[in-house]
C-alpha cells in the first residue's frame, strides 16, 4: 500500500520478492497496467489509485486492500484513471462504504459504476491533454517550493546579520 500514492497516475514498486517468499501469505495479484484502487476508507477518500508500471515479469502482488481494475480492448486504463479521479466516483463511493470499524469501499459499487467512454482516438487526445496538465501542475509546484526555499533563505540571512 505504501507505493500507492494519492493523485499519482503511475506507481512503480519499491520492493521485489521471490514468489516462494510470498506463497503462503495473503496478497492481491495484479499485472502491468492494472489500475490499483485502495479499498480502505481513508485511503479511498484521499484518492489512492494508480496504474502499476515496471513490474518484474509483468506481475505484482500487493495489499489485500486493493481493488484491481483491468481495461478491456478499446479502453485505455489512463482514461479510466482520469475519469474516476475527476468524476463523482470518490464522493459517491464514500456513501456506499461498509459501516464497520475499518470502512471499505464495496466492490459492487466499483463494478457497477458507469463511465463515459469516448472513441479510442478521443481517449488518447484527452489523456495527452490531462498528462500535460498534470506535468504543468507539478512544474508549478516545483516553482512554488523553490520560491519558498528562496524566501526562507533570505529571511534566515537577515536574521543571521542582526
């Protein structure tokens, strides 16, 4: 679960294990380009979902608290990601969670959720635009972080002089 980030299109695993090491433990199996969606209440509400990338042998094993979505022919998994991220999916999902100590999203809600599906070429165009928007957002954040550090440095130098 720790590799799955909030608002991150792709996730790349930070650990690897041999199959024999995980054989007797409980994991969720997924493959390259599957969309991993957090089941647990807080993680789901915070938007923890990401597409699995760079998996050794194209397969991965992760938390049993994942729901794994796999796209079919004519559906780009990035489209599914962006659609779920930018629709009412997270908000509506909160209302359907189980009311136990550890709230979880119901699998039926995810399976029954309808998404708009434009033709493949339009999916590609929209994904390209959304990727560019995400990159712009990251660059703006880097700039803001840089300006903050610069400001702190200026103020620190003022205090050092006095």
